[in-house]
C-alpha cells in the first residue's frame, strides 16, 4: 500500500474495524505494542496491553510450603516491579483453588481434599471443560491445548497419603467417565512435565526422569532414567556438583531439554543452572555437552509447567536465560532467579515488600510457578485493577 502513512492515504487511512481485526490476529505481545505505536489513528483504534506475559503464579504460605501440594489460594504477578494482575473476577464462581496453569488454562477446584467440581478454564475464550472429581490433586498438566489439539489428554498428580513427597499419576481423555491410574510404581515430587510426539517426560525431585507413551491405553511408562549417574560422569563426582541438583524438563524448538538447577545452603539458594539436549533414546544418557545458546528463547521453571518463550515475541523477557521461580519448603528472599546461559551471570529479583500483605512476611504471597495466557491481555479486560 503506497503512502506509508504520509498524506491522507496509506496505513493511517485504514478503517478502525480493519485495524482491530489485524490486532485480533496478532498473538505476540511485541506485535501488539508495535501496532499501538504506528500512529495516533491506530492508537485510538486499538486497546493497549494490560500487562506483558508471562506472569508469576503465587500461592499463600499455608498452601505452598509443603513438600507436595497444589497452588491452592492463588494470585498472579509481574516478575518485576511487584504489580499484581487481577483477573480472577472473570473466573467461574465457586472455584477458589488452583491445581495448575497448563498451556494458558487454569485447573480449578472447589475443594482441595474432597472436591465435588473440577474444571479447566481458559480466560481468553471463557471455555470451560469439566473433569471428573479427584481428591488430593497436586498438579494438572495438558498434553496439548484443548482448543486446537485433537487427542489431547489431561494428567493429574495426586498426593499419596502418609508420604512426604510421593505422587501418583492419573490420566483422562475427553469422553472418559473417570480418571485412569498409572500402572507403575508412584513418582517422587514432580518438578515439571514436557510433551513431544505422543510422549510425556516427567522430572522428579529424586532425580528421576520418567518417559510415558500416551498413545497406549492406559499410558505406559517406557523408561525411568536415574539422572545421578550421568550427572556424576559429567562433573567427575558428586563432590564437584555446583550444589544440590533438581531436574526440570522443557519442550523448546522441537526438543526436550533437561535443565539442572543447583541449590546451596539451608535456604536452598539457587547458585547455578545447566541445560542439556540429550538423546533420550540412547541406552546410556550422555550429559557431557551443555547447551549454552538457546537463540531467542528463554526457559521458565517453577514447580509445575515449564515454558520456552521467545524474546522476539515477549518483550518483557531477556533471551538465552533460565527464569526460575523460587519455590520449595524453605522460604526465600528471592522472588525470581534469572540465570544467563551465555555469561553464567545470576540475577536475583527480590520478593518485593509490597507483596507482604499487612507488612507481615508470614502472610505474603510466595512464587510458585509461571502462567502464560494463550494470547495478549488488554486493558479493556479489566486487568491491573483491584477487585
């Protein structure tokens, strides 16, 4: 289109309805920012972003600080600046507790121990998918987006009574009358899950990586990899580990990456992170070669869903970094830790004072994991305003 915005023709003369339609088709935050900056006419025709993605999922102390547990009473925050994102008023009433934030959906329930209603809810489309009730659910994962992935499956981890970190998996497909329990022995505390080509990769705190074939009915565990020995071979002995390791798996650029996060001290402070892209089909896992360049991508870890996001599409993040939401049974002063894979530099984002409600550290919201809505959220949707 000639004119380029000069005179009466060109881009500035496009009808507002067409500009809105263009805006609605742009899934990246950076595109929404750019479209709002074209000119005053475009700015008046479009709605600005309420907040850039992704967001921290936080839980209250009574829900988060146990070895295995759901988020429960929850809230959403920007990683920097201490700004809370308010949109829970949009959620269906009667579902105050959260058991996961997979693929831009919220897994909500009316009760944590003895639920009568269990729901997947997507904030943008307001889509609702009711699941069979399941007690003591710690986390819910999705193999695909229910709105555009035929054959998707929900996977729930259930806390095993009278155990400290034991979890058992349950599987559900649309149309099933009830959840199907895994056939194999239980898992340890799940750190994260990733999916690729009909398989589910689950990492646990006790250094196991379990691979499930979701195309079988019921899903079958194909392999349980104990990560200690490959890590020991990589570092030349346990005493040379950078700290106590915790594994996470992330799907990124058609690969399943293994991220090792290392802690030190009583407070379990994160001190180091390593990324590997192993051959998961190999008889013996080889972790000799690290990944030091993710291109434009960065990885987001917590307890639950893991994300790989491009800095080209999400301008609030830096490229080639591991973003880790500090969570565990020990409280941390760090809200988020950002590890630069290129420089090995570690940035600690402190837990802002504003988020300690009533001025009491014991009543604060504490970081749990990450939430990335399926598309941009705009000011007209009521974000950023207190309930």
